[in-house]
């Protein structure tokens, strides 16, 4: 992108900070602000979904058993559930929430992300099914070198 | 942003790398003394032919220069996939690529 155009886009974005190109999407940071400041996984789940009792099956969280670099841990979440949203949390950082995916038509739950963890802990993935039920998968891992202080 | 999209069977597999420092509150406090200098991608989405195919609200705990891999059905070879991120300070970046 040309520098000139880039600056223009930046200025435009600053001028209309609220206008975001995606219209159909839900910004969970705006609609569920408490999720992102919650310190424990349970509180974050409560803030996002309310008081739920997830079924502990149907969701697979993949991550290395021992992560050598806590600054970029590859995490994979898969599930065959027909879902509305997928949320990922962990219990090693100051706040719990990492990412919330909103499913769209044709979407497949097979996400790979890279995340930071300051210490060893457990990654929790919650899948909100279209059937109104919640499903949960977890993965506990060791982090050799914490990645939150950078 | 680097975007690679490949059609395999009827599934489009996408790999995207967003260039962003993803500064956490703790990092910002350590480096600048002010937690409010934290800056990270807060929302990222992808669309094909005007339809959203990927949409995520994100926190500071994604890695620096985060990678997103995702899959979806309903894309064809040659379609343009466009991805946009927004960060905490309101910067946005949009890039696109063709599905191969």
C-alpha cells in the first residue's frame, strides 16, 4: 500500500473510530466488556455467556505439552459442533480471555492461533452450540519461558 | 498482513499473519510507565464476496505478529479474500489476496 494512502486510511480511521468496515460482525469487546477484564477463567466465561455448565466433550484443544517460548504458543481448537461462538481462555496471564470467534455460514471450527502465556497453565475452549448447549475442551501445558513481560 | 488462501476440495484454508506488536498492559507499563500505552489487535475479520467468513474479537494475549489459521466452505478459486484488523488505538489495516 502506498504510504500516502496508508496515512489517509489512518487519519480516516482516527476521525471515525467507531465506524468499522465489518457490519455483520459482533464486537465482543464492546458488547461484553467485562469478559476482557476478568481475572479468572470462570469469571470471564460468566461475563461472556452467563452462568453455564459446559459439557466436557466435543471440543479438542491442541498445544505442545511443553512450550519453550511462552511468547508464541501454537494453539489449535477443533470441534464438529454446529456452533455460534468459540471462545478461548487461559489461567496463566493477568486476564483470562484470549479470543472469541464468531461463527459464520460455512465456517469450520479448526482454528490455529499463537498466544502468549506468562507461566504454565491450562487453556480452556468453550463452544456455544446452536442447540443452546455449551461444550468445553481443555489442555494443560508447561511453559518453559514466560512470554508476557516480553 | 500476509494472507494465503488455498482451496482444497470444497474447503478454503487460510493462513494470515498480521504485523502488530500486540503490546500487553504489563509490557506497556514496563517500557513506558503507563498501562494505557498498551496496544493490540482487538478485532479481525475476513470476507469473501461481501460475506463474512471469519470474525474474531481478540485480547492482548495473542503473540506478537499473530498468526490466524482458519477454514471455511463456500469459496471458489480466484475469489478475493479481504481481511481487516482494528487495534485498541483505532488503527485499521485491510489487505486482500486471491484464493488459489
